[in-house]
C-alpha cells in the first residue's frame, strides 16, 4: 500500500469518517459497476454499495492487509450482493420471459419493475478501456453490455460471483476462494460451468468490438439515421436498418416482437401514431436514444422511453426500449423538450 493509503487507513481506523471516504472514493465507481453486474439493477446496486461500505467501515479493524484494500472491498461488496440476491427475484429481459408477441393483439400489462434488468449509464462507471488486469477474460466495457448483464442473471449466484471476480476483475482462483470462503477446486469447477452457460447466451461479437469496427463517424450516422426515421415516421427506413431477425422489447412490458413484419405492425399501430423527438446518449457501453413523446397538455415533448440499440455490423439486431421516464435523470437527460413553436 502507498504511504497515503496507510495514513488514511490509520486515520479511518481511529474513527475519522472523512479519511474513510477518501480511502474508498477511488473504488466507488468500479464497485458500483460490480454490484450492478451481480444484481442487474442500478437501484439494487446502489443499495448494495451503501450497505457494503457501511460493513467495511464497521469492520475496518478486521482488515489485516493480507490482500489489497481493493480486494477486501470487493469481497465485502460481493458477499453483500449474495445476501441481497437471496431475498430478491432474478432479473431478466422480456425476450427471456416468454415467446414473441402478436403485434395485433392487446398489449400485456406491465410486470413489476423489480423483475427487469435495468439500463446502466456510462458516465458514472469510471471504467477505462481494456481489461481490468491481464488475467481478465472480458473488457471492462464488454462486461456492462446488456447481453452480458442479462446472461449473468441466468447463472446460480455463486457461479455469477465466481465468473465476475475471475473473468471480469482478473482475480486469481485463490483470491476468489478466499472471498467466497470456498476452495480453489470449487472455484475452478464453478468457473467452468459459468463460462459454458454465459458463452451460450452471448453473441459472437461484443458491442465493443462492433463499435470499434464502425468508428465514431459511422456510428454517429447510424444513430442520426435512426432518429430521423423515427421522427418522420419513416417505416421503410427503420425496417431497412434492422437485421432480419431483429427484436424489439419494451420492459416493463413483457411482450416483445421479432422480425420485419411484427416490428412494422407494432410501430405502425403504436409509436408511429405519436409525435416524437430524440436525444442520443450511451448506456451499458452501447449507443442509446432518449425518446420524448409530444404531450398536448404540457405543450412539450416529455421523457418517455430509452431505446438501447444493439448492433450487428451496421444493422440493428435488438432495440431494448425501457419504458421508464425516471431513468432519464440518471442519464443526465432533461425530463422534457420544448415544442417546435
């Protein structure tokens, strides 16, 4: 540990709360991302992080320095998440909930918000490009993509923790075994099963690899074309941007649509009957668009839906449209946009 860390640790152990805050602040962003991977929820991650930091503060005298302070914090955060997962339902996306819906049928009622994976804004992550360590299997930004977060939620919780600690954070099998109070052979066995399950759910290419291959200029053009087509109600242009097997889901609504015909019918009978404005943003290491619906009473465009775009090459393979205006504040987006006069 550096001299500054040792000094802060000594002051924190003596009861200095400001020293403790300075000690943990460099790790807050990555710990929050870790809790979100474990829990699939920004709200749950915030609760878990606060609880973990409180546990760390109260247990500071038990930190013996055998591992790094960062590893010690990750151990506490991981076990806090495991405790929380024992009391809360698994989070999923609509495509994992049931078969594709008929766009001509009545829409289902929203399910409780607590069953859905939530979008995670890029800005607070504080994640650097690349891998957390040479031993990590996934890039840090790959490990917050929607597909990855959703795949994690299907793992038994201890397998989930093992894979994140080993393949995302690059911890050794011995470190993981100490964190989870198990053995190295048990860690290796759990990791093998977790890798097999996650690999079966992930696309062949991550969004990070796709975004790099497209480049900033082409990516910006794709998002602008998507926005322009939505605002003009240009169904042909939207359909031309999709892969043949594209999906369109709208958590917390359980229904989702797949393929050109179903998505075209859904857009025609639903969103394209409204007037919209849009603002580009980023979430889960992916491109996204904040969608604002015209409200005649308010006389403005009001925050309505956050569209997260998953790309396969230059085409859109999935639109995950989070129907939750409360997430806009989390992304630094306004609650409304002015009318056109």
